[in-house]
DNA sequence: TATGCATTTCATAATAATTTGAAATAGATG
DNA sequence: CATCTATTTCAAATTATTATGAAATGCATA
C-alpha cells in the first residue's frame, strides 16, 4: 500500500485555495487544473438537485418499494394485487406507495372502488436500470 | 375520477389465482395474459437482487453521499479534500464513505499518509444518471 | 341511507440510521 | 522511538424511518 513517494505541498493552505491540510501530489496537480477546491465545488450540482437525487434514491432504498417498482413495470396494478404479490398489510403498503408517489416514481388513478397505480416516465427510467448494473 | 363501469369478476378467488379480492376489469384482462398473480411474480427479480438494488439506492439516499459521488466523478480525491468541500467532521465523512464502499460505489487506496477514494464502474453508472433524469 | 369493500390516515410502538466526540490506528518524519 | 498528520473506529446520544392496528374515507350498490 505504501508504494509512492510523498511530495508534500502547502500551496493549499493559501487562502485562495481554502484548504487546511496537505494533499498528495497526484491529487494536487489535477486539482490545480480545475481551480482547486473552489473550482471543484463549482462542478457540483446545486444543493436542491442533490437533495432531490438523494430523496429519489431514498424512495428506492427499501425492498418493498423496489418490488413495487418491478411489479408496476409489468403493468399498472390496483393496490389489492400488489398487496397479494408482496404479502404485506394494507396500511404498510399504503405507506410505501405514498413515498414512491411523493417522489414522482408512480401515479395513482381512482377507478371505481379501486386505486390503480402505474409508473411515471421517471419510474420507468429506474425500472430499466436493472439492465445497466 | 369515477368514469368507468366496474364489471367485477371473482375468477381470482379461485385458488389457482390465489387472489382474495375483486379486481377491476382493465387490470384483470392484462393480468390473465401473463398467468395471473403467479405469472406476475415470476417476472420479478430474485429476492437477493431486490435486496441488492435497495441497498445500493440506500447508499445514495443521503445528500452527503450524493455529493461525494459527484466530487469523485470529477477526479479521485483524498479524504481531506472531500472533507473540505463538504464541510463535515472526519468521523462523519468516514461513516458515509464506508457505506458507499460497502455497496461497491467507491474504492480506496492508501497513498502514504492519505487514503484516496475513486468511483468504481458501478459508481460511474450512477454518477451519469444525472443526465437521464 | 345503510352496508360492504378497497384504500388511506393516524397515533404509537419498534427499529434503524445518523451524529458526535473521544480514542485508536497507520504511515511518515525527525 | 516520539511525534505528527490523516483517517478510522467505537459507544452513546439523537434523530429518522418503518411497522402496527384501529379508525376514517371514498366509492358503489342495495
């Protein structure tokens, strides 16, 4: 693990770079080319976008919700069929459906006595990810 | 919201379909073509795969971790630079890095006094998702 | 309007994730 | 070997998420 020489630079301690620690040379040289820490920060998505992304991932961070995603990728389904496939209580299912809905992965439509859920375009994008990983 | 007639079928109460509730006709007809509830279930990924997917999404369900993903999509970085960009304590950062590592989104490599993190191929796939949504 | 069914809502209990700060580890240097 | 720096580990406190079951809602039908 200790196979590289370790030239140390304190350039990053200068206030223009806002860094209070030393940095290994391999990292430092690349970082300089994009404007140091400040330059790196400008390449990040906005705070709002990052919140949105993490929230969306949270909506898929539970096995029940991932299962719902794949069930609905087959066809739109009413709550009772989803419930039957997964084998959980109605209130529990409702809780999970709501999280997915709030995050724009699914939408619901009342049809008579039933409520039918289907994937949104965003939901479909995530359902297709199975192939990519 | 109440715009469709509601023909009710109890076919799904027959044990071969394992359903104990009524189902709206629009859903029922499509469902029959894939073999009812049992057929639908066979189209799901395995339980292990679903666990894996939800775990991966969990690893991206926090703003700190999403930020790390995007920082590392620019270039490999040592912990101290990541820390400087995000502005959190070392132990907290370590906690989040570990979750991402356990889920195969990043790998670390010791270089002298520092530990350098970089995205795995899997991590890169998720970093690219920004463009898709 | 009374009833039945599908679904949601709500309060609460149970569980899990995150934060915190102190202590430990690991490598480099004097 | 003593010390410094970077990073991780650990236990405890805090906070967030999920599960549960009872009650409420909404639609349909008699």
